[in-house]
């Protein structure tokens, strides 16, 4: 399973760290994903969901 939101498809993005001397080194911007039990497409599964989708109630959490 990749590090990707199952609802909106948000995934890590590439970028650069830029130091004071303007030297750029590669880095990743990772979304805030939580691995939770959700009811998705009619079945209960553990999957990654971003916090924006959780706050917007785009998924049904299963306890």
C-alpha cells in the first residue's frame, strides 16, 4: 500500500530544502495521513486518510 489518501489521492510531493547560502537539496513534502479503519466502497478496511478528509467527514470511521 502506497502512502496516499484513499479519498482525495493526496501523496508526497518533491521539493527542495534551501539553505541560507541558497544551496538546494532534495526533500519530500509529506501529507498528514492517518491510518484508520474506514468504511470505503462498501467494505471495512484499514487505510490512509488525510486529516482534511477526516475533518470534512468524507469517510465513515468504523470503531
